[in-house]
C-alpha cells in the first residue's frame, strides 16, 4: 500500500542521515539516492514473500558476465505501480521528478545486445512469475563513457556508484571464498530486486564484488611498506574493477579469465550451499536447478561444478557428470569465428590449476565418448576441448550442456547446418532455437508513454503490457485515418522531445519535421555503419550536383561505442563526424541533410531514440548478426526497417510484411556463392558515384591524420593480412542499398501511407516480446513452473 506520509517521513530521514540536509536542498543525484532508498522499504517485504513462495520450486539461474540494466528508478516505480503517486507527492513538495530521474547514472554493466538481453530476460521471468535469479559481476566501473572530441571517441571511466547504490543490498552474511593459485578472495554478494510488473514475483539479481580477505597488512604497514600493505587488497579488488569492452584482446586477458571464474565459482558455491540446507541429496540438484550460460563467458561453470561435486562433495565422477549435463544449457550468440572464446591452457594452469585438472579429464572423457560413437582418430582433433594449447570454451559448453540454442531462426539454422554441423550430428537433440526478444515494459510502456496510452485506449485494456500479442488487434485501425493522424502526432511529439534532448546534450539543432533515419548499436565493421556513411555522402554529392533535386529532408542519427582498441571502428566514428561537419558547413544542405552522432549511446539514451525513429537501420552483412534486438525496439515503436536478410530481421518482416519494410542486399546463399571470387575493385572501377564517396577517405576531402582513413580504404579494395578485400561486402550491397533508400524517400512523402507501415510494424511485433522467449526457455529447456 502506498502511503504518502510514510514515504515523506522516510525521505526526510534518509536525506538527513545520508546527506546531512533537507531533501529539497540536495543535489538531484542525492535526491535520487534518497528517493530510491525510501522506495526500497516498500519493496523488501514483497521480495521476502517471493523468496518464501519460491522456496521449494525448481529455479532457473541465468549466468551472465554482463547485465545492461538501464536505470532502475522509473522501472521499479512502474513495476510497483507507484510512479504516478510518487510523482504527485514530489510535485506537492515542489520537486521535479524528471530531474531526479535524469540524474540516475545508467549501471552500464554490459557492452551491448548480449547484456541488454540478460536484463530483458530478468524482467520477463519476474513478470511472468517464473523463479529465475541472475548471477553476475558487480563491476566498480561499467562500460566506459564516451565523449566525442574533435570528431573522435574519447573514453572516460564510468564510476556508476559515485553517488551511492541505493538498489543494491550488500549481504555480508552470504560471502563466499574463491580460490586462485596462491590466493583466496572474498566474493561479496550485492542483491538487486527484479520486480515483475504488478509485483506478482520479485526475483533476485546477485552481483558479486571482489574483496580481499585481509583488509590491510598491519605488519607491512608498521614496517613502513605502505604499498605492500595495501597490495593484497588491491589485487583482490582489481578482479571486479572494470567491465572489459568487446574486442579488447590485448589488455587484461588474465584478469578477464579471473573475473569469469570468480563469479561462476561464487555463484555455484552459493547454489550448492543453499541446496544442501534442504537436505535433499545432491543427486537431485538438476531437479531444482537449471543454469543458462549466456554465451561462453560463464562456461567455466561446467568444470567448476564437476570440481565442487567430486572434490568438495565427494560424489563419483560419473554421477557428477550426469548432474552437470542435466543442469547446464548454453546460448550461442555469434557466428563470428574470431569471437568464439579460447583460452591459452597455460592461463588455466597458472591461475586455476584445480579447474585445469578437471578440464583435462573432461577432454579425455569426450575423446573416449567419440571413439565409442565410431568417430575416426583423425577426426577427433576438431572436437577436442583442449586443442593446440588452447581451451575452446564453446566446445566445453556444447559437451557439458543439455541444450544449445541460437538466438534467431537463421542463426540456429547456420549453427546446425554449417558452423557446428559436426557437433549437431553427434547430439542433434541438444540443438534448438530461441529467437531473442525485448521487454515491452521498458521499450514501450516506460520509454513511450504517449504511444502506450493510445494503444491502451484503442485496445480498451492494458493486457498488452504482459501479453504483447494483443497488439495484433490494432491491425483493424490501419485504414482509420484519424488513428493514423494520432499516431503521427505522437511520433511528432517523440521527435520533438528527442530534438530538445539532442540540443541539450550535443548542442545540435535538428528538425523534427525531417525524416529521422537512425542507426544505433555498437560500432563494428559487420554492422556496416560505413555503408550508411557512404550513402549519406552519396546523397550529399547528388544534391550538390542537382540542387533542384527534390529529396525528403533527412536527419541521420548515429549512436555507437567502439571498443577502445578497435582502430577501424574508431576511424569510422571520425569519418561519420567529418561527414557531419562537411554537411553542416554547406548552406546548400540546410533543411535537406543533417547528421548527428550522439555521444555515449546507452540504455537511457536508447529510450529516447527508439520512439522517435522514422526508419530503423539494420544493415549488417547477411549471416553476421546473430539476432539483433535493437531492430525489435524500433518495430515496437512503429518504425519500418531498412535492412538485410539477417538475424531476426527475417522474422520481423515475416510478421510485419516485406511490403512494410525495406529489405535489400546479398543473402547468406549469395555470399556463399560469390565469396571466393569476389572482386570489389571491379565494382569500384565501374561505379563512379561509389568511387567518389569512397575516395573521400583518401583524396583530401577529409584530413587523414594518422593514416586510418587510408587503411580503411585499403581494407575495402585490397583487404589485409587477416581478411579478404571488403570482407563485409559493402561495395557489393551499395547500389541496392542506395536504390532502396530512394524508395524510402518516395514512400515517406505519403504521410498516411507511411503511418500505416509504421502501424503494421508495431501491431505485428507481439512475437518479439522477451515474455515469449522466456516462456520458450522455461518450457523447452528449464522445465520450471510459474508461481
Ligand atoms: C538494444 C541495445 C543494443 C543492441 O542493439 P543491436 O542493434 O541489436 O546491436 C545495444 N545497446 C543498447 C544500449 C541497447 O539498448
């Protein structure tokens, strides 16, 4: 029950005891902490009830090294159904809720899609009433904050708990010890409430912080060795210090392995300790636990569970293996061979020899199994978990799990028929598809209240909030011009709001009446931001040549972080910003073209961008994007996709109709066919318009300070020692992309026609709720019941 007076009292009390002042006088970020802490008091009783209610049930456990949660405050207020009350109460106090909301730092404990998926899954499981707890790492510093300085990415540390961590509950009573060779450290749990919408169930996200057993070496301190006195403490705490950005291969590899083992071992020990209190017998462990591995980052869980069961709990090897392989399930997230995790075996030997031992045994068992299955000796090596001095984490995951899933139909088909085909032949029953999804609570209800209200009004119910398929019934309004006008009004409002935010954050003016063409996702060559950039330059030169040419005014918006060590990705950011500058400084482009690269793309920025989009850019090279989830967020907010036949785009257009989207380019089969004879240089020579835009990289149009543009140009025409020319088929797809964009330009002029396309995308997005995905995991893989 919501009680104004109680909450006010608590707010005053926390303001006093935490920040030493009156609530109204505090900084917004302090007000945020105080309000959140006060809300926790409403949440905790429900949370404890949930724990009791799920006590004897089988649970799912999601192991993920990343959680890209986004802000807590509004999400939790909505889930608890107290947002309006709290807003009103603050208003009466003369305090602006929106300013408090905006002062919350995103806990950016993830890189991109994979971490965001974990966050959506937590939300869906709790909302549906499935007992599923998450385990991960409480990094002191999340993914770097990005600034753009002179067009270039600059990374800034992300101290997300600077003002406090009001949602995390430190549970010192449940500390666990994790052993590395020559040292032992504490894993200290911080629990976060995962509140199901309508608070039917509150699950737990448990993030581990690393701490030293010895706070401080007094003897060393007394001997005046100050550095040494704090060394053990620092070494321990370094383990959970930072989230590693994707693709940063060089730095901290060993530390990353330590992170993985640290949180996995702590999580498994936690589960076993709790289970043993029930006196059921460890052989029944799989009847109460299903553990999902979010990619291979937590795959060390397989040998670690074997170790704990055989060496700590005294079970026999075969019994332990039966338990292990009935417990784990593995989600594969990528087809990029270079992204399949491998660890030098000497890292394991040096850091966690006790686990290395177990892995060698698992590997021997695998080879024995394979021989029994009749695999010839000369074919064995491709299956080896330990191979050429490396430990192949994906192979370990496949062998040690009951289920292996891809994240979209095409992705799973490619795993089965191509990448993992020889594994599939051994264990066909293990392989299955679970197309990704997103939570409509954050990605529509919270981020687009205006559209949510219209949807609820037209459907006459809020059921869509927990059953997204209900949106289908909106299809009947597609030819209702009045409804289409209302939709366009709302889109206009969201575009206006985004324009104001971009003005404030980036200092750029954008025209809400122009077409908002948006590409927001991590920066990677396979995602082909460069193709988008080439198209913009193409438009620029077309307008220069034909100033009277009639084109729809467009604003191209990009948001993307590049891994700090990824030189080409950073060059692409600079290139986009150079193009933005070129266009901005050309008076002829005014009212026609505009480019903005927003800084520090993250969940809270995403919540403002998706609802304001007119066009969703999903232009990855076919076969490279496992699923994508950004594509689903655009669809849910009523934006057509311009995209390739890749990942979940295929299923999106299957639901919403190809005629309401813009599909172009090579398909997986086409690439398979041409890849060995592909000659991008011939395309370059024969396509002067493409050549002109490409050559801006080398002809002095833009200053190439460090040769990075030249390198990019070379990579397209001649390749590099690690890849063929134009590895991602940008040149080959360019013309079709450009022509498809011309269709967009024409179609967009028909306002109501365009609105209908948007509407049909939104009303057919029901499949892409993570509620559907979680139902499938729960039923097909985890075999768990709802409360
Ligand atoms: C959804 C999301 C992603 C994933 O986007 P893709 O287009 O699927 O790569 C990455 N980052 C943030 C902040 C997101 O919200």
